[in-house]
C-alpha cells in the first residue's frame, strides 16, 4: 500500500496546493492523508498525531509535530 499526504489551501479540501508549499512555523494547514492499495471495507486509517524527527528514530528526543488533534 501507499500513504500520501496532500496539503490543501482550504478547509473544504477542494483546492490542493501545486508545486512547492511554503509554510511558517505553527501555521495551520489542511492535509488529507490517503492510503491507496487497500480494501477500504477492511482497512481504516485513524491518525491522532504525526511528527518528524531529524533522524530515522521515532523515539528521538527532538521532534516537530506535523498533525495534532
């Protein structure tokens, strides 16, 4: 399967950004997270949080929150 994160300009998810997206620190953004290649009758995606770290370690002490609910 493939997971895609698609940023949108509006909260109705009708205008996806094209090209590069410049975002400021703490700027609210609307992002669709889509899972492709799975049977949607048997698979559901639920995200409470999403973060990034500067290294390939999800438990690294330095992280930046990308999605907060």
